[in-house]
C-alpha cells in the first residue's frame, strides 16, 4: 500500500491555468533542487581538494584561497554553460 495520495481525480478539477501554474512551480522546484545538489557536490569536491588535513578549528589562508578559487571557477563555468545554451536556443 502506498502513502502517496490518489491524484487521478485532481487532473479533471484543474483549469488549464492551474495546470500551467502547477507545472511552472514543479519545474522551478526541480531546478532549485538540481542547483542545490550541484552546489553540494562542488563544495564537497573543492573541500576534499583544498583541505588536506585538519590543523586547527579554522581554515588557513592557503585553504581559504584554494576553496574560494575552486568555487569561483565552478560558478564561472556554470555561468558560461548557461550563456552558451541560451545562445543556441534563440
């Protein structure tokens, strides 16, 4: 037995506008989740690359610079990728 509600009758109760708004909401939620997941993966990767040992309760300057540079490059690549995809759409 599934805990998910039966939504089969809901489709007939929604207007076209409701369906469009629901689809937009679901798309935004999915995109936000994907961005959060990618950010988590990149943060983890950069941390593993830049923090090679725990020497104190805080990061040293080299680790801070490495993390900042690593994440900056990630965001630069993500921005360029979006721009590239948008330029090929239109």
